[in-house]
């Protein structure tokens, strides 16, 4: 449990948080967009397009939902 808290603290220190405003589902994509200087709509578009490719996109989204702290 302590490892999970430290991961959340490190994410928050790095500016990777799920904002309270602008969320559609959990705010993961908005948080990523804010952290990397993108528009949220562009991050959402990239995620939807990535769903056309095989891979663990949904699992990554769920993991970030759990690990990213909320504002």
C-alpha cells in the first residue's frame, strides 16, 4: 500500500493529476493532455485512434485511472 501512495505522490509532483473539471470519464486523458501541453480533444482523438490498433490501451487507461491522483 505504501508503494501505491508513493507512486501517486510522484505523479502529483510531476504534474500528472486528473483534474476535477473537463472530465468525460475519469479525467485520465485530460490529465495527460495538461501534463504534456496538448489540447484535451487531441489527446482523446489519439486515444480513440489507438483503439484501432491491437494493444493494451484499455488496461493502461484503467491503470492510470487507479494510479493518477485526483486534484
